């Protein structure tokens, strides 16, 4: 219990920071209760209706997020579950953006119903995927991250399409705690009280559930009902915070983590301590923001600051996942047929892609209709269309192969470049190039992107090199690096200027900017990865059987893993410049290849490359034609094709 | 169906229509950047093509873009094939689009002018841009003519606005009930305000801000100011402001010194500056209003 | 001549000592059982011998050479290891699985030659899975699957087999089938095997030599007859045991 006293300095610091801000505002001339605006000076009003509710809402919202994270972690038995990693907050974000843009009338009645239904939709999806896979922690987090990334990509694209006139959306994304009356505090306090009551009632069933599903069922617990209830409580808590103050990432993760360090063991104490820790954490973060503002710095959204804490924390928490995965629950789909003549199948695929490429080279849209190029226009348009088609195909092929390698390496069917962290690192590199270099050219941007991808990769690879690092932990390291990258990105954007739009636009990806040199470079990357895949084909065959077998057969597992991670990193880094950080092609192509019956490592990889190329070619065509003359973002278009297919796939039973 | 004929016809329309607009040898301009587009229109050279016209027509409104102008798609990702079909003589861009300048240059020469630099007033740059663009298309007289007219209009507006020099003006754009964007001297509006001889209540540069909006209570530190709200606040914000104790206690609100302007493009050029001046004059002279 | 010689071998994990200064010689050419209670360190010892775990202290030699001094491929040619739970072999046929055993011979890039093919055929035949060669591994029954994995180890050409509880998930008839096969493989082809076993009767019946661990230390080593005594079993399992004699003269232990 004495360890809990270590929270006192944090409490003291947060209080002190707030008092400093209050003193700077109104001296010690504080208003007396009850607050009557007519009798107060302006500074007293700012204190009573601005700073005081702000301090209160930091405590309340922090407690809600901490409690929400603790409930999710207990019910899912997953130490990295929280509203951010499970995609709940992104779901709320997308719903609010859609509401603002499509039906502003709905938002009139308050943001709450909209945010809660968005969060519920995302949670439902993630839970449905998890239910098919025994709520295996790694799978849950991967599914949550994928759902979350898709939701925010769509939200970003919509925000962009609204130009800069959606200031309110942008404010919301930043997560600001600025208050102007007590209504927010009152509303959130009510939800917190309800949530705490519900959590109190759930403590005992959750304790039984912590024995595991079979054990809990044996004791007569309705597992499904308890899970549903608990997740609903967590979800409402998180969505209410989202609706009121915006996107505040990772407090739900940090709260329980701090609580565990302080020695909270039982689910009841974990929840209480998590709420306390969450409240202090958010207060402290907001105190820092206040202090920065007091020192004359530009205002910085508190949510962006907590995001910066979250990424490193997730990395630090990884070792806790030891043995959290029940064996055999995160396994590849099996029971597919085997192709009788894989070589003929691959040749057919290649031919189909060449044919499609040739057709797309001469077909296009012009204002007023579709058109085939005549000989004269062909010469004019070839230098424009050919690099683009080749670039898109090569990017798709690179992503497909990277995905296949990662899925074999980790023996996890959900592994994909999106969760390796390379995409996130590349995005961060791009943003830094945009902000640090005046008027950056294509070369600078490509350099920044590559460097960012490589740095992220180095971090992930340092995890991969550790002895006895279970492969799924590499995925988690990738997720953590992704989270950190996106938090830093959000912070940069938060203090950035109009260039932020440039970064946002790139985040959704476009193949239009590809130059002949860029396309050639991507082809070289594909060739390199193919060559590497060929020389490591035996590793790729053996590694899915696990470290024990691989090491027993004399494979240097550490080096093999490092080499394969590096290969996938290069492939993803190259493709990301063109496609943006999200496309799902690296997840879809290996699966499709596998379902076509391509089983041998080389066949699987070659199939993934061809299918990935084909998918990206199709996505590029769709992206250019669907909104002509407006070119939709390529990566986003590919994700929109891929997401339904993937959700369908993940909903199938793993066995 | 897809036919070669369709293609040729469509291309023919594209090529012919703008020629009818401006018979003679006027250069065919294609504008990627909106400030450049405004500048070209101010000079009387309506581009044959422009980027993101749907949004432009909805947001910027003035100066009007004729229906014949071809929409090139997103500013961040223009449709190169369409741009090629339009056969521009000159592409108008800005440093925001440097990353694909080399692509544009394979289609036509590119004129890239800088309007916005952090910490610098953009209005003088917008005037310089008039001259630079006019020189690039061999129509220097147009720049002189337009430039003089604009300076004269601003001078006249400044004279009429002289009675309002008694108080500083806070230029804001309300995001939600708690946050706003404040335009400093390095915004087009702030820079135009200074040109009109009025004082900006904000001394720091604009947080041109993407996500870093300013808390509403900053206005409490400007008790003397007139509050000029550019663009209508979102409905939800208006509703929340109506209930807000803090908002009603802010001196400009409490003392009824709030003026509303219609939406204007913050990244515009000389035409937007003139429109801002006119709207400001109208708003100030017609008296304060209630926002919420 | 001993297969492995251990000298004060110690294995630690943070906060716990799994193996505490083991010094012993594991004989060559015999079927060696590793037994002990749960957490006694028997699996840890096996995995240390398989180089899946690095020792924290002490020395281990295989054929007179330090474990760490062997190259990965030489070690794999010399010694084959089967983990406790064999992973799902997604979409692989039995023949493909067995062919993976040739990796230490052809390496990452070498050609899969005629010799490799013959070794696979011999392994399939020896383990009685030739008829199943084109079946998918994941569709086999537990005993068949275990035999397929044994065939992979045979194809590996190693003289030493390390098996981590190979029969713990099998029903009694499959367990007998697998243990008979392992015994045959050792005695006919002059291989050595070290097998972690749960079942003391299985160890006594099929193995030539027994090493018993308790809390990370050696309690006994010797032949099965030495093991099958109530006092020895009590020392190993901390539980009174009774040893009965079956009609054919072999002993059976049951809890008293």
C-alpha cells in the first residue's frame, strides 16, 4: 500500500502547475461560492468558468479513460488493451467527422450519441473478430489497430475534402481540455459515476472470468453477457470523453500500467487505482500544457501530449505479454486446397496483369466520356501513364511480398506491413521532411520517407534480435512503433501550419506523383526482394513451424528473422512513398495467394507479389476513374476495397 | 462506349472552348494554387483550368470562376493527363506544391510565386505577384492598372475606416465554442488590416494554424478590442456560446463590439484582400451584431 | 564414451534457478529417459542440450566439444530436436515436412539432390509413413503426426534424437506405437535418444537409462531397475509409491 504514496508527488506537481496557472490569472483574488457571474471580475470568471472546470475535467476525463482501460484489460485478459489500441476512439472520431459533414443536423443534439455509436461500431467489429479467435491478445490488438487505422484514414480523407473549413474537427482531433463552463464537467462526472457503479457491480464476475473462459463457465458465469456488459461500460466511458474533449490517446493504457507498477493485483483494486492514475496523468499532462501556454508558447492540445507518452509506454509494456497468448489460438487458416499446377497458375496471373496493364495504358477518361488513345496521343500520354501503372503494380507487389514474409515469419495470419511500424515511421519521416526543409523536392521527401521507415525498422529489428523473442512480439513492437510515430506525427501537426495539409494529403497516398525514375526504383526494390526471397525460401518454409524446429534444423533464427524483417522493411518503405501508410494489400495478397492453393514458400510469395500488383493496379484505376477528374488517394481506395474483404476473412472461424 | 471518336471530340471541346473566350494570342493558364488563380483572374486572364474548383466555388465564391474552366482535380494531386489535354502555356503554382513541380514542368513552364511566409506580411507579396505574373504573360500594363486600382480602393477604404482607428481589431475564425483561430500580421487579413491603417489586437504571428487553435479566453486579454468574426461559426458552436458565461463576459461581447464578416479564403490574393476590406468596412459601419 | 557431459550446468531465469549445478555424463547409443515432477527442470535440461536455451553457468559438451563451439548446421546434422508441441504445418504434405529435415545438409541455397530424396524416402519407410507421404500433415491423427515428425528427424540424419514429451498428448495405443518406434530407431540404427517422459512406467519399460531430476538437481541416474524402487520413486516424486510386478516380471509403479 505504501507504494501508492508514490502517486503523491504526481498529485502535488499537477496541483502546483494548476495553481501557478490560476495565480497567473487572478492572483489570490479567488471568486467565492456560489459563482455569480454578475458579481465577478473578468479574471475571476476566467478562473471560475475556464480554469476550474478545466482542472476538474482533466481529473474526470483521466479517471474515465483509466477506468475504461482497466475494464478492457481485465475482461479481455490483455495488458495492452485500451480504447486507443482497440480502435474505439478512432471509431468515435470517424462517426463525429461523418456526422459533422454529412448530417450536421444530428450534431445539433449533441455529439454524444454520434460518438458512442461510432465507438460501438468499431468495438463490435473488433470484438467479433476477437470472438472468433478466443480473444487472443495479439490478434485483438492487431484487429483493433487495423480497424482504427482504417477509420482514421477515412476520417482524414473526409476532413481533407472539406478544406480548412472544418476547424472544429481539427480541434477535436487534437484533444483540447479548454473549458468555458461547467457543463462538460457535470456531464462527464455523471457518466463516470455511472461507470464506476457498473464497474463495482462487475468486479466479482470479472474476478471469476480471470480464471479463464472454461473455468468461469464451470462456475456458472454467463461469460458472453459479462464480456458484453463490461465492454459496453468501457466503451461508453471512452466515447463520452471523446465526444466531450476529443481524442486523448493512451491514458487508458497508461493508467492501468501505472496501477500495476504500484502493485494493484485484483481486478477491483486495479480499476480504482487505474482511475486515480489516469486522472493524475491527464492532470499532469494538462498542467504541462498550461505551463507551456503560461510561458508564451503556442497552445498545444493536451491529447497530442498524452499520445507522446503512450508510444514509449506500449514498448515498455511488451515484456508483460509473456505467455499471454494461449498456444494454438493465433494460427494460420488451414485446410485450403493445394493448387495442382502452381507454375501454370502463376503464369496465368502474370499474364492477366500484363494484359490488364496493356488495356489500362490505352483506356482512360476524358471530360464527357471514356476514350481509347490514338497513336498520336499515345506518344504524349505514355510517359505519364506507364510510370504510374508500373509504379502502382510494383508497389503492390512489394507490399504483397512483405506481407507474405511477415505472415510466415510470425506465423500470424494478421501480420502485415501496416502493423510492422515501417509505414508509421515512413509517414513520420515524410512529415519531418515537409516541416524541416523549406520547399522540399521529391528527392528530399523520398529520402525522408525511406529514413523514417528504416529507423522504425531498426527499433523493431532490435526487438527481433533478442533471443527467444516470440514472433508475435515483433508484431507488437511494430504496433508500438506505429503508435509512437502517429503520436509524434499528431504532435507535429498540432503545432504545424498549412503544410499539415500536405502531410495529410500524402497520408492517404497517390500514385500520380510517381516519376519514371521512381517507378524504376520500385521495380528494383521488387527485384531485390524477389532475389532475397529466393535465397531465403527454405527459411520461409521452416520458420512458420516455430523457433524450436527452426533452431533444431540449424537455422540461425536470430539472423534469419533480422534479415527477413529488413527485407520487408525495404519493400514497405519503397512502396509507402507511393501508396501512403495504409493499403491492406500486404495483408490481402498473401491470403489470396494462399487460398488459390499456392503453398510452397516461393509460390506463395510469387503469388502474393502478382496478386498485390494486380490489386494495386485495380485500386489505381479505380482511384483515378471513380471521381474523375478528382484523383482519389490510392492507398485509401485500396483500403476501401480491402477492408470489407478482410473483415469477412477475419470473421471466419480460425479453425 | 469507348471510342476514339469520343476522345477526339472531348479533346476538341477542351481546346476550343477557352479559345472562344479569349480570341487572339492570350496565354493559356492553368492554376494549381488558389492565390495564383485569384491573381490571374484579377489581371483579367481567366485560366483555362484550375484545381479543386468545386471547393473553390463553394468556399471562395469571389472572384467567380466561369463554368467553362476545366477542373483539374485536387490541388494536392492534380490530374496530369487532363492538364496535358488542356495544353497550358503556363502553369501557376506556389511553394506548397514544390514536390511535384518537376512533373508539371514536363507539361508546360511553371510559375511558382510565394504568398505566405511565416512572420511576413502577405499583402505586399500579393501585389508583387500581380506584377510577376503579368510579366510572365507579357501583360505588364494589366498589373499596373490592377495594382493601381487596388491601391486606390484600399486607400479609399482606409480613409473611410479612419474613425475605427480608436480601438484594435481582433480578427478571428470561430472553430467551436472553446477555440478559435486568430489572424496575425502574417495572414492576408491581418496584413490587409494594417494596410487599412487599423491596429491588429494580436501582436504574435498567426498560428495559421492547423490544429493549434487559440482558446477563446485569450480575448479577455484584449479588453479594448473590436471583435471581427470571419465566416459564420458552426451552429453547434453558436448554440454553446449563447449559454457560455465566459463568452458573454468577454469585453467585446459584453460591450457589444462584435462584427461579423462572411466567409473569405484566408489563403487568397489581392482580390480577397479587396473583398475583405469592403466587407470589413460594411461590417464596421453597419454596426455591431450578435453572434451568439 | 559419453554423448553429453555436463559440468556444473546452471540455468537461471529472472528470479528463479531452473537447473542447479548439474554434473553428469549422458551415455551414448542408448535410450535415455529424463523424468521428474512438474517444474523439476527436465524440459529445461533437454532444451539446453538442444541449444534452445543458453546455460547461465557451467559447461556442456557434445562428443567432447563445447555446445557453443558447434556451428548451427553441424549441430543439426549431429542432433535432432522435437519440441513438446509440434506446430501446425500449414498446408504441408508429410513428404514436404520430412524433406525439411534435409536443411542442415543442403542449407539455405543448396540443391535438394538425389541423396536428399533417398534420405527422405528411407525416413518415410523407417517410420512407417510412406503410405501417408502425400497426405496433409494437419489431417493426420496424433500418432501418425508424431511419426511424421520422427521421420523428419530421421531424414535429418542425426545420430542423436532429443524428444520433449513425445507421447503426452497421445492415447495409450498411439503412445506405445510411438515409443516402440523410437526404441526400434535407436537400437537398430545405433542412434542415441534423450526423451523427456511424464510416465514413469513408460520410462522404465522403453528406456535403457534413466536420469531423474528434482528441483533442478539430479536425484538419480542409472538403469530402470534402480528407478523402480519405492524409496527411489518417493525421493523423485515426493510421494509414497508402490511397485508391483507383472506376470512377465516387469515392474509397475502406482501411487501407494
